[in-house]
């Protein structure tokens, strides 16, 4: 330790020497020796003061800690003393607690006696209350009878519970209570019979006296609450009264199910021996009963049950299951051919139609499409096989005609749905997804229908004569397919609209890529359209070709541009010829190499009218155009001359008059092009403004 102190002193002296040497390096610093000494003295005093303060603080902390330790020691001694007192008191109280056991037993006994005294009046009046309850049941005062029954059961259950608590193994006393209250269980059973009778006649009761049905439901709901309370007490104590849980709610649904089944099974009143139309009558009665009953359930019975019962849906399913079971029973009988037809027609058509389960009054409550089929598909197939293997050829012919008639009705709905599908898409072209693919499927289905119908006719028809439905089916299928193709082309041209509007404009003349985009778009769409079956795909390609050319010629006839000079006419004509060649290449490719030039040549022929440099030869060029396309009209010629821009009024008049004198007759041998192209007319307002502008010039 001394060594450490000596070493520290030495280091301190060395440090001080260095500091003094640093302060007195120059001679002029000697005058400040006294000043340096005072400054160092102040620093030393400050350091010593801080050291003293730190040491004092440490000493105060140590002193405080010692004081707290001393206080803690005193507290521990006090606690030790208190624990000793508690231990002593506890040992002394053990004997006292054991002496109170008799008091505890007395309290339990007093509680039991108090309960017995409280129920004593009811106990003595049990026979009287039983008689009153029996009379109320006989008088159909079910709610009052149930109230008294609950009082009797409550008295019995409380007595049995107290006996169970006091001595659960004492079966003799428990049996004594049970025997005394044995009429109560009989009353409960009698009341239940009345409830089930009301439920069995619920379809009649709800019309005559719905309050009776409401009372039954209220009683069952009360019993459900008591069941839940008794089961909860059993979990805690292990005791449950006799006859619990009653589960009357489950029994109620079973009764209703049995009632519905009985009602459906009881519809048959005659047999085949009595009436050959027995099955038709049976099915019609069943249809009427089911529809009438479900309407009653919707309008009356639903109000008698709590909302959480989902009463209508429950009855809807009960009737469906009952009818399904009855129909399955009928299929197991030895049905004749006409009876099989009647049954299948009823099962597959009538059952879910608006005449039965799909009735407008029922649709708002339940979706008929959610129902399972009345008959499994294998049973239907078996009936069909049986039908066609014992059937006469004449009967097969009649069935086929009926099927074709139904097919015609179906196709009319199919057409309406296809139109609705397109209209839905036009409201938002992003929806529905896969619109193009589904529309292609709709078109292809038409060809599939044709093939299936022809196959059926070849297989089952003995006659080659066309049926009354054939022409209608053919017409509807062609309409659906053609409309579907038109819908798809409309989809294409909606995407092309912006680019078609650029044709024959100043922007087009200066280098627009509209035709390039049109060709790429059409080809992209037709990659999907290749999946369309013949002949619809060929017709669609031809129609797309015709429509593109017509839209191009319409752009000319709308006079969007007037060429200013020969250079512009030559440049515009060259572009038109080039674009006509692009269309030729595209549609030859789409048509599989077939000759499709005539339509596109109309664009090139118009271009030749524009390209002509000598105006005096215009008549000859126009005559050539008219000879190739005799359906061209006077307004078309005037529009072309207006776009050309250099034909004088006299020249236009001369050309028109000459063409009128040498008018060619249109034989209709070739497909018309200009026939459906209209030329926009100039309104009187526009004419007046143009005339005014000329006068101002």
C-alpha cells in the first residue's frame, strides 16, 4: 500500500514539474508566478471541496442504509412474534371448528325443512291440481294446463333434489316421492299427445285457429328452456329429474315431417284398374297439395313460429323430401310406357316450374335451383331405357316430336339469354370475364344442337318427313349463331372505332398507322374465332371482310378530307391501293387462301378515280367504276368527286347526267357493296352558311 502511495506521489510531482515547466518557458512569464500560484491554489481548493462533498454523500448513504437495516430487523422480529401468536390461535381453533359440525348439520336440515314447508301447500294439493290440469287438457286450454303442470313438476323436482342432496343413496324415500307424483308424468304425456295432434292438423289449424298453433309452439319453447336448465344443473350436481330432457322440440319436427309424408302418401285415391289415368291424376293432386300447402306455410304458418326456426325453408325441404320419396316408390312399380312419360315429364319439367316449386310466391323465399333432383340420374336413365325398349315405334315417334317441341321452347329461351348476356357486357366491357370465349361456346352449341337433333331423328324416327318443330328449330339455331357472330364482330369493331375514324383524314394522309393497327387487331381476334365451328366461322370471316371494306368506303363517303392538289391525290391514292393490298393479304390468310379480292378491289377502284391526273378523263374512270360496281349511286359519285377536289360543277353535272342516261341495271349477281353505304347529307343550315361565306368572299 505504501508503495502505491509513494508511486502516486512521484507521478503527481512529475506531472506538476511538467506543468510548471510549461508555464515558465519564457522569461516574461516569471512576472506571473504569483498569479499562477493563486490560480493553482484555487483549483486545489475546488478539487478538495468536491472530494469532501463526495465522501460526505457516501457517508450519508451508508448511514441511511444502516438505519433501514436496523428497522427491518425490528420488523422481522415483530412478524416472527405475530406468526407465533397466529399458530397458537389456529391450534386452539381446531377443536372449536370440530365442535360446530352439529351446527352445520342443523343448518342443512333447517334448509330442507324450510323448502318442505314452502312446498307443503302444493304437496297436499297435488291430487287437486292434477284433476284441474286434466280438465284443462280436455278443454284444450293448453297454456293454462301447461302452467299447472310446470308447478307440479317444480314441486316434485325440488323435493327430489333436496332428498338427493341430503342422502343420494336413499332410494326408498326417492321412490316414495316419485310414486306420490306419478300422475304428473301421465299428465305430461297426455299434454304431449294433445300437442302432437294439433301439429298433425297444423295445415287446418293455422287457417281456423292460428292461436292454438302459437300456444303449442310457446309450450314447446318453455320446455326447451327447462331442459337446458336441468341439463346445466346435472353438470354441477349430478341430479336430473325423471323424464328430463323431454326434447319436445325435436319431437315436434319429427311430427311435422310425418305429417307432410302422410299428406303426400295419401294423395292416391284410385288405381290403374279403376282409372287408366290414375298416375296423371295422382301427380296433379300432389302438385296442387304441395303448392297450396307451401303458400299457406308462407302466408300463415311462418308467423306462428320463431324466426330462428327458418320455418318456410324447413317445410320447403320437408315437402321436397316427401315428394322425392313418393316418386321413388312410384318408379318401383310396374309402370306402363305412357305412365313413365307422364312421370318423367312431371319430375323433370313440372316439379320445378312456376306451376309448383318455382311458383312466383315461393321464389322469393327459396331458390328452386338449390333443390336436389327428385330422382337420381341413374334412375332417370333406367326409366328412359325401359321406355324405349318396350315402346312401339309410333310411341317413340310421339316422344321424339314432344322432345323436339320442348327443344324449340328451350332454344327460344337460349336466344333471349344470349342477348341478355351481350347487353350485360355492353354495360361494362370488362365484365363478365371470358365474354368472347363464352360467346364462341354459345355459337358452337348451335351446331352441336343440330348434330344432336339429327342423331336423335336418325335413331328414333321412322319417318323422313320433317316435323313441325324442325323449321322453327333450324331458324332459331341459325338466328342465335348469326347474332352471336354479330355480337363478336361488334366487339371487334368497338376496339377498331378510334382507328377507323382516322381513315381518309389529314392525319391519315401524313402517315397514320391506323390500317396496320386494324389488321393486327382483326387477326388477333380471329385467332380466337378459329375455334368457331363451320359454317359459322366462314360466314364470320366473310362478314368481317365486308364490314372492314364498307367502313373504309364509308370513311371516303364522309368526305373527311378534300385533296388540295395532284400530289395529294396521288399520295392518297397510293396509300389506298397499298392498304387495299394489306386487307387482301389479311383476309386471304383468314379465309384459308380463298379468293377475297373483289371487295378490296373496290378500294383500289376508288383510288384510281383519285389518282387520275387528267380531269377530262374523269367520266371514263367513273364509268369503269360503275360498270364494276353497278350498285353505286349518284350521291356516291358526287362524294368521290368532292374528295378529289378539282372537279368543277359543270363537270360533276355532266358526269351525273351522262351516267343517268346510260344507267346500268343491277342484276344482283354479284354481292352489292355500295348499296348499304349512306352519304351524309348537308343540312340547310350548312348550305346557307356556305353560301354566305362565298358571298362574303
